[in-house]
C-alpha cells in the first residue's frame, strides 16, 4: 500500500463484511478454498476501495483490537476502522471509525493510541482513546496530537518501550526523487510518563536519506522501519530495503541513547533478510527467545518475477541476534502471485500462540482481489505453539509442500 499513487477522493465508503470465519467462495471452475484465517473485514474489488495497514493489539482483559485503513481510487485516503473481538479472535465486530493512515494501534498506561499520519503523506499525528477504542481524540494542534506538519510516511510499525521512553520509527517524503528515493528515515521517542498528545514532549532524530550507490548501486530506498532493542541493549531501526535482488536485505540504523541522533554505515548496515524488500515487522520474544518476524519470503522455486510485488508467501522468521535470520515455517501461501497476497502482517504474542493480522488478497464471490497488492480482506490468524514450528509444518498451515530446493536452514545458506 505504501507504494501506491495518491488516492482520488470519493465520499463512497466500502461495503465491509464481518464474519465469524473465512468465506467460502466460488469460481467458474467450481468451489475454491476460503480466505485463510478469520475474516475481520472484506471490501470487494469493484468498490475500488482496498484494505491495508493492519495493526493488532491485545488488551489486558484479553480482548483483541484490529485497526486498518483503506486506500485506492474509491477512497478518501484517510478513513481508519477499528474492530474488536472478545472471543480470542473467533468473531469480530466493527467498534469505531476515525481518521488516519499508516497508523500503529498500541496500549499504554490504561489508554489506547493510534500513531501515524493524518492521511497518505500527511502530517504526523497521534490519537488517544480513553474508552477502549470507541471514540478518539482529534489532532487539531500541537497540544492535542498534531506532532508535526509536513509529508510523513510509514506503516503500522511497532511501538517499543525502552529506557524510560516509547520509540517508533517513521519516514518523511522530503528527499529528492519519487517513491523510494525520497524517503528519509528518522526515529520518534517520548518519555513514558509524558502526555503523548503534546508535541513538545516528543523527540525527533535527524533524518537520513538513502544513497543510490549503496549495495553495489542497487539501493532504491528504505522505509517502514522497526524500532527494536538489540541484544546489547541499544536501540536500532531495522528497515525494509528496496533492493530487488534474489537475496533480499534489510537496513540497520543505529540510534543514540537520547534518540536525537541516528547513523548508518553501508559497510555493516545492510543485512541479508528473507523478504526484506517488502514490509515486515520485528518483535522481541517476551520469553527471551530472540526475535521473530513475519515476512514475504520468496521460495527459490518461485523466484524470477517482481521481487517487490511477490507477496504470496508469508513466512515465520527467527533470529537470536538481529543479523542472521532463519526461515522457520511458511504460514500462508498461494501459488498465484498476481492476485493473491499475504502482506503487511502485524503480530502479537499470546503465551505459546502467535497472533497475526494480515492484509490479504484472495478469492471471493465477486471475482477476487483486483491484484495481489490491492487487498480485499483483512484476516486474523492464530498459530499455536509457534516457537516449535519448522518447515515440515508448512503444509499444515499453508497447504504448501516445499520442493527440495525450498528448505534453507537459514538465510546464510539460502
């Protein structure tokens, strides 16, 4: 979604279908597999209103909240919806509507927040809900959630608490050129006890643009960074890198202790990362078992197309050091890459279960998604015992049976 042209305004809102389980659909050739997981929201391709930016949070009482925005020529490019489940994700209901784009839903000290941009490439804003997500504040000025005027970009990236501060990576689009080359990365942070709606409490780091000479002249840009606490206790920003090569990479930016300075060394900061050319989330395991990610890895048997738009496989990744990433298991897969995609996955831990919220392009009763990119579903997934999953479990979750060349033990041997 974050690589689309500006959407055209329209007052029409999409037809959203809420369901307790995935929809079974039909085609001219007969019945097909249902959309995977549990359907949270559905918007047929004919509406030209596509679903994006999934963000998931688990509340202290066990309730789940899922947020997403809408994009495409049939939208206003700033409508955001919040859904709620009280039965561990088995059923979902629409809880509220507000405005926002590329927004992270998070819970902090008794309240809910949405942080992102006001609209596509709009001002940086944050909203608060004190009633469980039913109503939201409006970011009208610097005291009430308007963090910075300008052209800001991102995705629902993790908000991390570390060193007495909350951290969230973001980009602006003030660099030279078009998509990719104009992204400048920076880090936002705020004291944990501050009023999060007060822009004066926030620290913005310096902003770093990309250099086209990096990675042997193949570096197109960086975006959608993850604030992550490294094994040595420092904070880093691990970003999607627009390098459209067979071995995909992520970019690692270091962040100063006070959050004011970020630095990048192209000699050491470009790391092999399966699926690194597409948006991925990284979170540290609360049980201390390293780091996890959900990414659009491309199996060797499916290589040869557009790397950035091949999103028909969602893989579970693990790392102990944020440098070497092991492909543990394929969780979602469809053999067609043109109109099927499982992308922009957000996830949370729930004991031994991994919970996922996915921007899904899949078949439906109206002819399926417009394209793999232009998703027609937001789907919820629960993967029990995720820490023990291995590639041999791929068929159980995705129906995918790996070919002999699709079984790399880690990216270094891929």
